[in-house]
C-alpha cells in the first residue's frame, strides 16, 4: 500500500481515544479490544485507500488481536451486504439511497453515517491527447447519456474541431457509488448511462485502460489520478455554459468551484457493530488519523471541528442519514457541515 510507510511514521504511540475509560461498550467508550475478533468492511473503491491503510496500521498497533478485512465491491455492493447485516462498516462514495435505507430498515439494521473526507471526481484522458484539456458538463453529458450509445462514438461529433476518431470510454461499474454520483451530476439521473464502455468497480483497471489508449476518456476518484499522474491527464471541467474550466484540487474543492464533481465520502457503521469494543476502538483510531491520511492520498480533509462533531454523533448515539435518501451532487463542505450539525 503506497501510504503504509508514511502512516507507520505518522501513526505511532498512543491509541488513547475520547471516552476510553469504561470497560463496557457503551456509546463513546473504547475499551481494550478482545483477542481474535474480526471487523468486516466492504464497499467503495474510492474510500478503499483510506480505510485499508488505516486498517493495516490499526492491526499492527493491536499486534494482531483484531483482524480488519476490507473488500472492494463498490458502494452499491457494499450497501447490499451492509443492509443484510453481513458487514460491520460500509465504505461509501455517496450517501445511502432510499431503497438501501428501506432494505436496512426491513432487516433491522440501524446505522451511523460518518463523513470522512471530500473527493474531486476526476475526468481523465491519455497524456498524449493534445487536443483536449477542458471539457464542459454538457459535452460530458453528450458523451455519456444513454441515448448516445451507438450514435455518438467519435470525438468530432462532440466538437467539430476535435479529431475524426472513435473514442473509447472507461468508467465505474453499476455497483459503484462513483457511477451513481457521476451519472446524477452529469447526465441528470442516477444510473442513466450508455452501456458500451469498459466498466469496473476497480479503479486501477480504469487507470490502466486510459493510460494505454490514445483515444480514451474516463472518470474515477482523485486519489487514483494523483497516484498515476505520469500516466494520465486530468481535464478542467466547465460547470456552466460560458464559464471557465476548473481543475480538480484541494483548493477548488474547498472554495466550491469544482462543481458538480466534488463529493463527500462516508463510512456507515451498524449500531450492533458500534456497540462492540473493538469496532469503537477502530473508529476512534480512524478519526484520530483521517485528516492526515486524507491529505496524503490527495483527498480533502474536513475541518478539525467537523471530525469532533462526527465523533460526538457516535458518543451521543445519533444514528441515521442527513440526506434522506436524496443525491448529494454539488454539495459544498459548508453545507455538509450544516446538515451534520442538525443531526
């Protein structure tokens, strides 16, 4: 894992956490974890680099007493397992949707919704592409809309000044939260997308595809672009007609100009899992180190006070979602924090 060496230096010493005084797993407590226990996590490939690195360091710090497994089945795939009670924690690159909320309710799964950082969903082309450095949301919609399948297949159909060459598309699979978010933000409806593209929940597969194809265009989380900048070229995105293109960066996410492709990322924790000592200890470890780690992988950390609020939700047993099953496209950090404060 590319962050392992850095984290080994950064995350050393005490594991003391807020409220870690009681021997019972009450909300806010973080007693010593029992031996030979397992914490099961699955879901978003975008959130995976953060959670996997923290899981590895947590296991090292606990000398193998707690095993943390982290899968990558996409946000949708993770929620399916989570709402069946098969997971302790779900990584998610979008908020929980209404059907997923209903599935959790039917199975008696209550949950904490915990924002961890912001991502700048990045549109990329091959670095040898010399004609394309900026793209509008409207042009992206032309390319990715369902009705474009089989009819819009060449660059010059989008812009006559672009080459008369067939483009190849690479994007998230249908179980991915990135797929849901991108289609909602760009096409206007979640899951509305042409199907004739190379799809994968594994972003590394998409990186490889775009990097090897001169006429490729793809999208995925910013961490995967940042780790592969020599192989990829990020496009500046024009949010509205007549506007200027904006490149993804920490600054443009924070100031709200990288819209509508800046998005919050989450972990969801079941109430039953949160009542377990080892899970609460893991969550304390997670939020003690997330700000440093998020910046390390080029995601945008939330303000320090936000993480205090999020940990307080755990301590005060505040469960549920602040989104009500609705999409969270173009939501700024400021708006997210307002919603969190009202939970």
